[in-house]
C-alpha cells in the first residue's frame, strides 16, 4: 500500500506544480514543469502507483 501512496503523492506533487505554474504565470516554473525530469518523474509515479495497486490487490486475493 505504501508504494501506491508514494506514486500517488508524486503524481499529486506534479499536478500541483502545473497548477502553480498556471496560477502564478511564472516562466521559470513553466520551464521546470515541461522539463524532461518532470516527465520521467511522472512516469515513475504512475509506475509506482500501478505496481503498488497490483501488489495490494494480490495481497487481498492471496
């Protein structure tokens, strides 16, 4: 369950970054939000969330 929460937290932080970028209209935040690092972190967060969810469902079934 904790792996799912880490992934969901990472995705929530990235969504907050995009919201803050739009709210403040800051060019520096826009460069950070659209950087390759943030894209890789989003993929890692999604993978952690899916893997954590699958492991949690596996514990419930097994």
